[in-house]
């Protein structure tokens, strides 16, 4: 039985996102892939409540940089996990200060709340997590971005022609 890009593990999954659009896309994908045990809801993890011990695993990808009070959120996560439960976070961090003025302006304009990987780890320990492993994946991230940039440069002209045609066609149809 081929599950395509998804595998069946016999688990229930609940996804949260603040964006209606992201939740709609995720629900459609779950329907298309026939994943009935995967549900999504528009919710704020800093406000949403769950009973203690509700989850075996909590996974967050590239979202906590928007949260001011990370310690409070991590305490919530800790309470929501069953004994022996695991938390996996992928997020953007920063290097030690001082930052360049350009980077400070970038962070401020986007209202990011960034900490170093070691500061992140300390928050997790303060929240009650005992086996905390923090990895700085900056070098890997840079390599992926450079590969994507090279790929984009290789198809730049084709992309511009296709996008230009779509824009032109849209203007003609209106």
C-alpha cells in the first residue's frame, strides 16, 4: 500500500495555526491524502488550553520567533505533554549581540523576538524540560538557501516569461 509522501503510523494529529489560509490548505491536503486522523484548527497556542498530559509529541516549526513570552509557552507545552513526551522545535535564533544595525532594523520591523540557541535551551530547562538538546543549523540553512538561489537563477528568465504571461492574460481577461 503506497501512502505517497505520507506514511500511516496510527496516530492522531492536531495542527494549530493562526492563519485561516494555512489551516484551509492543510485541511485540503489532509482530505486529498485521506488522512482522517489529522485535524487542524485556527488557534493561538499561547491562549489555547489542553488538559495536562494530552500529547505524546509537540512539534513547532519556524513560528516561535513571533512569541514574546517563550518561557510561558514552553511551560504550557511541558504541561500538555504526557510523561516521557517529546518536544521538537525548529525556529530562527540569533547570534550574540551586538548585532549589525541592519539586522537590528530587520528584526524590529518584523517584530521578531529572537534569542541565541543557548538562551532558547535555558528557557526550555526553566520550563521543566530535563533533556534539552539544542543545535545551531545555520551552516545547513545557508547551504539550502544558496542551492535554492542557484536553482532560481537558473530558471529566472523562464519564470519571468511565465509570470509576465499570466499577468498579461489576467489584464486582458479583466
